[in-house]
């Protein structure tokens, strides 16, 4: 019996990678189309698939990839935060569909987004449009429309769990009260596999979801309980826009802002199945659809929900110790300090405690988020190096107060502040790999240290004799 061939696009993504592995397990010959074959090397199945290196925007590359293919899985989305994504996605889908027609592909399968009727967000509307482009082609197409996918590595699940783990209390957008019908990763892969064997003339979209319909707030509460995190407090407000919420998610969680924004955009709408006949056509998952609690229990085998708590405890302890030590060493009321000639541009004394308290808090949070994310990616050496760099920075931070206020050495304090600034810049470099928002936080801290260096040097110059 001749083995059938499946083409998987988006194989470097979460669902694409799971699907490629499942297809191999089901006896398919698997081919993948990717722009960079090196990105597949870490996959356990990399040596078992045929790799076509090319760009899905190129008709020639698509035709090479589709030659001799029985079913092609289209799992491409422009979730990069750049403008013009709808046009890019439309062009990609039209190019791919036309190439599939010329290649004589028997079936296309696309994974889109679960959505209600009526006006949609730009990203969700674009995903619906891509499905429509493929359905209008001459190749019979199955479009599966899913909402939040529950599985370790799914961007939508990562956003849910990290918000829950990292924010015991939050003020959140009103759409956290919208209803969602999440689906387990295993069930999504099941329907994708079964779509390859849909009746020959099947050309339509199917809504797919799990057995539970929950609000996003309820999902957070259920996840917290299952992960043993304790109760979460959530207050909703109507004024937090999807754009601001996306930036906030990008700062708090490891989900990049370019991906967080379309995810948040989609959550503005309720995501509940409108039809329930997918099992009649494709067949139900073995044992039935997986419930929320069971899906999360499976996902928790691969994640550590307490990693954030332990990391924050370490960074907060280091930063808090520096803040306390610096406060004890500071003595702005001393006769020596009052006699100093200070520049006119020195901020008022009351500004320093407020600024430093805010910076200490931000640095502890940004450092914890970056270290936890690096560790979760398996980059443990980088995470440890970041925390060691933070410890060294806080030693310099506290020492400045002793050199300036206790030893009365402004010039030495200026040199020490310059070293602190360089250390802050190094911290900014280290956290940049985990998100631009955290780099901005650390950059603000380094900038304030640079200002403190200039101020200390100015005081030293004006008080040379003393």
C-alpha cells in the first residue's frame, strides 16, 4: 500500500509541530515547507520528514512543496505586529491555493479562529478571510475554527497561564467576562488528522471546541485552582483598549507583543461554537472531547506554575536588600551634605525616594520575568547569569550611598555611579532577549543611574575644596 503524503506549513509553530509528529505516527509521509530549515533541527521528528526550504509567498516554492501531495495543511498567520498583515495573509492564501490547484492536491486543511457573526477585529477578520479564500479555490477545503487551545506551548494558553501565575490581583479589560469555548491540544490535532479523510466533496468550515464554555475570568480562576496558586482577584474596567492590553500582556508574559495584540483582539469577541456537527463528519476524539480541567492537567506536566513565584522571591530579596541598605546609608540631613554646593537642576529631595521606590519595584519585576522566561525556554545558564548580574548591580547601587554619604567622597561616588550605569546597561542587554517592554524598564533604570552619575560628578566639581 502506497503511503500518502501530507504537506505541513507552519511546522515551526506550536500546532504545526504537533501535527507533523502525529501525521508520522499515523503512517503518513510528511513534507514541510519552511523558510529556514535550521529552525527544525531541535524537533524530535526533524530527521523523519522531507524539508522543502522556501517561501509560501513564492508560487514556485509552493509548487515544489505541493508536488505529489495528497493533503496540504495551511497553518500560516501573520502575527508579527506589523501593518498590512491582512493583505499579506490574503496574498499568501491566494498563492498557496492556486499552487495547490495546479499541483492537483486533493485536500486543503486550514486552522482558523472561532468567531461570532457580525463585525470582527482586524486580525480575526483576516483569519476568516483566509479560510474563505481557500474555500473558494478548486481544491476541497476543510476549515477548522478554534478558540483558545489548551496545551503547553500554545500562545493563547501561555497568555492565560502566565497572567494567572504572575498577577494575583489585576485590573483587566471588560472582555474578560466574554465567553470562550477552549479546546485541548490533542483534540485540535485529532480533528486536523481526521480532516484529511473527510468525504471527498466536503468544502466547508467547522467550529471546534471543548465541552466547557467559560469566561476568560473563569478560566483564570480554574487554572489557578488546578495549579495550586490560590485565589486570584480580578477587577474589570471598560477603558483598557486591546492595544494597551496587548502591550501589557507583552510586558508581563513571555508572549511577544506582536502575538499578544492579535490574541487580545480576538478575545474582544465571544468565541463559542455556533455549529456542533464536526463529529458527525470527522468523528469525535477517542473517549470524547477533553474538558478544561483534564486539558490543563495534561499541560501542567510540561510547565512549572510556581517558577515565577520562586524567581520573583529571589529578585525581590536582592533588590529589597539593596533598597534597605541604601536607605540606612543615606543621610541627607547631615551637616556635611547641607553644606554642599549643589547644581540648580538637582531634583527636590522628595523626588528621590519616589523615583527609587518605583525603579526598585520595576527592576525586581522585570528581572524576575526575564529570568523566569529564560529558564522556561531551557536557557538556564542565561537566567542564572542575569540574576548574578542583578545581584552585582544592587551591590553597586547600595555602595554608592556609603561612598557618598558616609565616606564623603563625591568623586569616587561619581566613578561608582558610572560603573552602576554600565551595569544597568548590561542588564538591559540581557533582558532584551525576552521582550522590548522589559528592556525599556531596565533602560529607564540605567538612564536614571546615568543621570545620578552626572549629578554626582557636578557636585564633586562644585565642591573640589571640600
